[in-house]
C-alpha cells in the first residue's frame, strides 16, 4: 500500500452524533462547520444522525463538503452519513447506501486516490439476520469492485462493548451479539482490516470503531469528549497527503469598480451624493455623441462620486463562515485541555480536566445560540432599509439551494474545477443557438432606412422623454443583481431624479447613431439548478445578468413598440403570453368555455398542444428583423433594433471564475423586457 507523505497531511473525524439536526439543538451543524475550518478533514463520518427525507441537504450542509447519507427507513433515529470534501467528492462513486429499518451502511469509492470508505451504524438491539444481510450486501459490492490495491477504511458505531481490543477477543454479550461480532471480525480478516481505536468512545466502552487495511496510513487516533453527544468525537491523523489543485486565476464576476462599495450601508451619504450629481453640467460632460464615450464618461463620474460618499465593503474573504474571536479562544483552550487529558494518568486530574472541557463546550454552544439570536435581530432590523440582508439571512435556512455540483465531462470523468465547469456550461448554452440558414438582406442595417410600403402605419422614430426614463428607473427592483457595468439598481433608484438626465442623453446618442455600447450588450450568465441529475450541464438554467442602464432604455423602447403593435392590431387578440393584464388563467378560461360548450352540444373536439424547445434561444435574427421591417418598424427604430439584436456576447460565471466570452448568434435576450415582445413579433 503506497502511502503519500508530506508535511501537509490529511485528518479524519468520526463519531456518533446522536441527532445531527434536532429541534432542541441546532448548533451541532455549526459545531461541525468550525471543526472543518480548524482541521480541513478529508471526511467526517457520523452515525445515529436521526435524519429523514424531510431534512434537506441545504439545512445540514457544510461549505466545501458534499453530503452522502443513508437515512433510516420506516423508523425514527439511526442513520449513517459522510461529509466528503469537494475535491474528493468530485471523484467519488456511491457503492452502497443501505438501510433496512435496523442497520444503516454507506460505502463510497474515491477513485482518484483509490480509497473505499465504509460507514456503518449498528444499534444495540440489532438482530443477527439484519446485520448478516447488511454485511452480505457490502461483500457483494466489494467483490465487484477490485480492491487488491485499494485502501479501505471501515468505521462507525457497531455497539460491541464486549470485544477486547486490540486482540479482538470477546468477553460477555448475548449469544446473538457474539455471533454478530464474529461476522464483523471475519469480514475484517477477509479484507485485512485492523482496528485502531483503543480509547473509550462512550463512557468506559469502545463502541465506535475504525478499521483500515493500510496500517501505515494512520499515525494517531484520539477520543475527545463533547457535550454535543454522549459519544466522543474521534480525531484520526493520517499520513495521506492533501491533494494539490492547480491555482487558477480567479476573476470574480462582479469585480467591477462598483462592486467594492456597500450601497446598502447606513453610512451612505445619499443627500450629499445627489447634490454632487446635481452640480454636474451633464450637457458639457456628455457632449460627445459617440455612445461608447458617453457611457464611459457617465460611469467614470458615477464612480468618482460614489468613492466620496459610499463606504467600502469589508475585506474579509468569507464572513459567513468565519469563527468569532470568543469561540476561537474557547476552541484553543479546549484543544489544550484535550492534550492534557491524553497525557494525564491521574484519575482525579482527568475528571477535573473533563469537567473544564464540558464547561468550555457549554460556552461554545451558548455562543452559537447568541450569534443566531443576534443575526435574527439584525435581519429584522434591516428589513426596511436593506431587505437584502433579511432575505440573505432567510436563504440560509432554505430547504433547497442552488449549487453547481461537479459535472460529468464528455470523456465521462467528473470535474469540479471552476474554469472547466464554466466552459462546460458555456458550451451547453451555446449549443442551443440556431445557426442562421440563410443570410437575408435584412441583416444589413441600412435596409431599415429605406421606406417600406405597407398597409400599416410606419414606426420610424421614437420620442423618449426624461420623464419616461424616470418612470422606467422606478420599475427596477432595488435588490436586482448588477450587470457587467456594475452599476447597482439602488444607485439609480436613489438618484433617479438626477440620473434620468444623463441616461436620456445616452439614449439620444445611441438612437441617433443606431449603436448600443458594447458593454450594454454583454451578459453574465448565472447557472441555476432546475432539476434532474446535478452532474449534467443541461440541468442548469441560464439566468442572464445585464446592465440596469440598458434595462431602463429597453423599458422605454418596449412601451413605444407595444403601442405601435396594439394600435395597428398586429398582436392578435387571442395572444395572452407576455402581455400586460393577461396570463395563463386568462387564456385557459375562454379555452375551457369553448371546449365545454362544444362538448355539451355533442361536437367532437381535438386539441393540439405544441411546445417549442428553447424557443427564445432559437429565434433567427434574420427572420425576426425581416418581420420587424414588414410590420412597419423601420427608420432609426429598425436600425437600433438591428444593433440591439446583433453582436451580443455572454460569459458564464461560477465560483468567481468566468468562461471565455462567446457570441450570441440567435435568440432574443431572456430576462429582458424587450425580448418577449420581439418573440411575439417573431411568432406573428
């Protein structure tokens, strides 16, 4: 068994947790989180988790760890689970997840380091038949998994206090229990496993066991008392080397200059900020008629003003999982006392040290409870002026959370590397685009400048006022994520009266030139899990984050286009999708009325339902622009729409990493107020 040695070695935690997420004590998960921050173990193996299907993984999840569980079926209590670090979980297969209502057994195979982990919970009242069947299933799985050169770790709470270690003899116990102990020892002998825990794990008994076939991989085992269970927590030091992952150049997707400001802070001087913006002569500052120059000047001015009146965000890397100073001190004291407990041979002294450890853990528990109360109070206090804080706090307790799991590559391997994950998702989203079948003459924007003779009134110009811009700004949601330019919605909403003027000037420059700044045509794609196998890229829905400035402009354009389409009755009356005041319900009511009326009159009725796969993504720009012109939309409006649809780009962002920028060759922008309206035009 080749053991990898290094100064940076792995550790393992295990123990009987006696209910991981009980209503009476929700601090156990936090306790484990802080242990992972201290030790960064390969995995944590827990037994008697008391979990059922109503406890979702998001409620008990730990950052950077993937959860594998075998819950007890049909009865309460019991259960076995493993928290496996992400870098290992990306290469892990579940060999067995077994529960028969009496015993739970979980077996995992980490393929890249060729290690099999087995975690088992056998209750004291387990019968011989149940235990025999569980071990039989384990043997069947191992027989189909080549393990001649595989490291095996088998651990868990087996409840055999009468086995004498290290020789494995028995003293006491019922005949049935002794028969089960014999089966366990026979399985261990068959797999060449040795048991390493020699200290009591519950009172004076060794109930929690740790077997391995690679004796050189284990350097030390220590058993530490904890108030979170009447079983001890077992710390295993190993000689396995921590895997080194190549350092990637991380570029957080929101790291625009505006991302460093805390716009929701109570220390923002909004009045002074607005006053400084009012003092600016926007006509002089934005006298350039080039849209790109106009946008860059506007962003520069906003950045300068924000620098003076908006505080910066904290530089802490991850405040959500940082350990408070008081608990760090307590945890350090606990570690020192545990070392003294190991070295001490005086029983009176050991009892005194154990009592001090228990007092410290009570303080740690109270610290967690106090932190939770404080966070709840702060969330409630912030709900009026900063609802984002409240909802962020609530999201921590959601039963479902969006998370990008390790993905399966085309070669069948699994990867969790952020850069590779980004590229795989980008490839998936690009694959749904439709390559234009023909290069229609309509793709030339100058075509729109030629008057087209139709029976419809022509829409060649749009008059957008400063008032229209103000109204559109007020429709923004304060917590909407910023786009590639980084300008937050709260800044536009708080300063709408002032900023409506420069945004209007940007619109005039854009409309007059028929050009939209490239930055405003970029989109950052945030993947959201939508269901199914989490390892498949197709099961993540793309959500596009675009600039709030261009959203405001698009709202104004949409209103003018919609008026033109409705006045000329281009959109049919029976079209209910994407129209104000209409919905699925308004569509279904007349449909069912027609259906029932025909059936009651004795007529046969056939209904054909069509579903367009990736309909928004596959809209052909050439066909759409051709229809736009035929519907009387031409002149500067047509040229602007042409520019809006073409030369768009998008990039996928995952875990602070961006994919390579790709062109959007078809489709109408999703998440855009103008996109659905253009889709209706396409379907007309």
